[in-house]
């Protein structure tokens, strides 16, 4: 974890202690204590977005999170989202995850849970039934948007083509 900004001048030992407690709570699949540390909706939306877009970079350094204060009510927020250039089937390598091409392109495949790596936040959160239930609720609340995404992306192709070519 790299601290990008610390406007409140919170001592690094305090940040480190908080983050270690949050990680331990997230890893404890038998407890709901993780909810003391994370904003459930922002993390559920973040999980859903990366699952939907099959983001190659998820949790590999392209992850922001923030906390607006240091009181007990100030939880870790997921986001802002960025760095989706390696997503939606466009990646620089397939070998890193030990997944077949078909698996990585299947909308029915559980992408985040299958990433072959050390445990990370989204995989661990996915072990909590309360977290996955919230992901399902958010998905169902926004199903129409997800169902229409392919058509929306198709419409942006011409508009984004020049930028995409410059990116590579």
C-alpha cells in the first residue's frame, strides 16, 4: 500500500495499524467485523465493476481506496476506478492467471475469484456472504444498465478509436 496523500497528517503507524486490522477482519470469513472498516456499497460496486469488465489490473497496483477521516464512522472507500485499459478481453498477457482464453472471455465465469494469485481484498471480500449478497442486490438494482452495456460500448467505438490507438 502506498499513501498518495495524507492531508490530515495522520502518523504512518496509525495508518498501518488501521490497515492491518482491516485486512485481518476481511480475511476472517467467520466474522462481520470487516464492516467496521470498509464502506460496503463502494466495495460491492467496485467488485461488480471489475468482475463485469474482467479487469486484468484489478488489485495489482491499479487500485485506489481512501478514508475521509479517522473516526470510527470513516470507513475505507473503494475507488476512484481507473486504469481499465487491460479489461474487457484486452490484456497484455493471459499466462499470468493460468486461465484459458475461453474462461477469460466467458460472461458466466467468476473472474475475480479465479485469479491465480496471492489472496487480495476482492477475493477475500468475496468469501463473505453478506458482501456477495450486497453485490447481487446492486447488480439487480442496475441490471438494465448491465444488459445495455454492450450496445453502449459499440456506440463509443468510433469516438474512442483514435485514443485507443494512441494508447498502444
